[in-house]
C-alpha cells in the first residue's frame, strides 16, 4: 500500500488531463508502428481534418475527426509526447478544465481558419479541387499553443526558459512554410498567437482565463469581521 503522500501525488497525477494526453500520444507511437501500413493510412485519412471530413454528417464526420486528429501525428511520432509535456505547465497555470477548454478551442479555431483558407483558395483557383482531401492531422496546433503559454507563464519562472528553447528548436519546422501559405504552417502561426493571447490575458487577470482562486482571496478577506 502506498504511503499517504505518495497516494495523493498519484491521485493528482491521474486527475491531470495533461497526463492522459501525453500518455495517449506516447501510446500512439507503438500503435502506428505495429499497425499494417494500410491501416495507418486509413486511420490518418479518417482523422484528417480536411474539407471532406469536416462536411456535416452524413457526408463527413467533423466532430470525430477534430477530436481524434489531435492524437494522431503524421510524422516524427516520437517527438510529440516530449513537446506535449508543456500541457502540464498549462494545467498548472490555468487549471485542468480551463486548460482543456483553451487548448481544444485553439485546435478547433486553427483548423477552421486553415481549412477555410483552403476552401477559399480552391474556390479562386489557387489550389486544385484535390486539396479538399489533403491529409491534415496531428497534435501540433495544441502543442504550439501549449508551448507559447508555458514559455510565458509556467511556474517556476526558470522553467519558462526550457519551454522557450523547446519552441525555438521546433519553430523552423513548424513555421517554415508561412510565407508560402502552407496550411500547417499558417495553423501553427494562429496557434502561436492564440497561446500568446491566453498568456497575456492570464498575466492581466482577465476572465475566463484567470483562475477563481486568485480572485476569491480579496472577497474572503472582506468577510473577516473587523475588530
């Protein structure tokens, strides 16, 4: 039987959504390596957040593809759990529920904006119609936003340098195609700005990003009877 402090730490870890996200990305590495290639292609095709899959049901499955795509990398599968450790910092800053809500919203918003750009470019002849089902899946939008928040607001303060270095290492790959309008690179830029906006809002104490505990302390002090 675990000592009480160890049991408490284990319970807190199991209640942390970052633990489950990093664990899911870690488990995806052997899954994608062990599955037959045709199954891997089918999985990525189903989870891809392309225009075909984002069409309303029954023609598409937008909810399923948006939810699962954040767990299915396209390449360098092993590196994503390492970068996703930044989600622990985001949970520490925002709390579990806010962290999940913020990162999910960034994932959905970045996907919507980039796929909207694809649709617009197809409509105006800048892309061929086949671009409507170009593969677009992976955790990068979530991870970029998490790294941005962690680099600005993580505790302890020295850990921000770690997340900043990690982002600097990944930035050339993640943002390399922005000038050319590459879909993934534009989505990463959107996610970066979203993460910086969340960090700024938290720094300024703006709702709904600011945690209630910090705002509740003055109200509790006001209820103390004066002598």
